[in-house]
């Protein structure tokens, strides 16, 4: 039976922890009417047949003191900590002070989770117009790198107004707690090269991006549009079950099509999505060849995904 995993979402009050969880769950109703989390809110998702328990720790002073007083209860058994920082808040000191206390708590209970710092509320308008927030993020990274010791810390700018980026960030760091992800990433990279596609990804129907590989010369805007489209196309398979491989195709640009292949692993549906030259789909022979190569690629992906369930 696969072991369960525990993820802590922590940080100061009003940093955006609960809104991140709601966005990841595609639950946007009442998003702007959220009230501060009182104590801890628990939720559970299931990925690769593993129960993922998510602890949303309220960030008010009274609750943060409680977590640090009862370290064993809140921090033991943690596989991943997502520390959320409101990048629009000018005063960096309180965030750094509490993160230092979290580091100390982890050392005292002898756990070594992967830690991700989400520089949240890094909204698209800020990304385009405000160098101040970028400089603040760099300052945070320098400070945290200087105090983290041997702990593994990843950094991501996030925003609920850029859902593909948020999903990609969470997916990337979450996969680090599964050792099988290295083999999957290597295999997907090889498949992308063999199939001559600039972008290829594997996701479930949450949608949760399990692996993604892009050519080094692909433009950033193309990658973002690819992520946006794959998340949208993946949702059409949610709730469906099938033991056969099926695929659908839509225009992506003047020269490229985006293709989604759906397949099942352990009764759960997964998708492989890629960008391919439109010319491939003009003749029957090239379509049959493409279909055959895609099915062989999916067989390789399925074998690795089955390892996540072991």
C-alpha cells in the first residue's frame, strides 16, 4: 500500500495560502471573500494512488506561536513545506523571522522536508511593470540562502491570476518528493526529441502537471500558451475512464497543432500533450506513423507511472 504524504502551507497571515489551495482545486467561487484561516484547515487529494494530506496553517500570531510550541504535532512527518510570502508587502523582516523559526522547528523534530518558497501575489501586471518586486524577491532569496543551511529550498513567483504558472510551480516542487520523477523526466525528454516536438508534457486530469520538457530555443510566451492550453484540454477527460489510447487535436499556431493523448494507468486517466507540425496530419501515411510512435511513447510513460503506485 503506498504511503501517505503530508504538505504544510505556512507563512504570515493574508499571504494567500488558502487562495493558492482553492486555485489549485479550481474552486474560484467566493475567492475574494475568503476570511483568515483560524488554526489549521485540513484537506486531502489523491495522486498516484497516494493520499496527500494538506495542512493549511493560519498565519496569525496566536496560531504561529501554537505551531512552534507544539512542533511534533505540526511539523513531524512533513514531506513538503510551501512557505508563502506576499511579495507586495514591503517589510521583509517578519517573513524572514518566521521562516527562521520554521527552520529551527524542523531541526528540533529531525525532519528534512523539501521546502518551496512561493513569492505570491506576483501578479502579471507586477511582472510587467514593477522592478521593485523583482528586486525584493532577489533580496529574499539571498537572505534565505544564507540561513537555510543544508535544507533544500526551491523558489517560485506565483499568482492566482496566472493559473498555469501556479499549477506548474506546485507540480514541479511536489514531484520532488517522489524519486521516480527523475526517470520520468529523463524519459519524457528522450521522447520529445524522438518525436521532434518543441514541447511535451504529462498530466493527470486534476489537472496536475507530472512532467514537462521543452526545447531550449522555444520562446517563453509559447511555453506559457502551451501550459494554458494543455490545462484546458486536459479537463475534458476528467471523470472519464478508458483502457484504450485516444487522442484529440486542435490548432495552436500557423505551423503547429496541439495534440492530447489520453490513456489509463491503474484505472486513472492521464494525458500526454505535445506540439507537432501541422504537416504531419495532412496525409494518411504520416498520421499512421505518428499514431504508432505516439502509442510506443505512451507505453514507456505508462510503465514509469506504474512505479509511482508501487
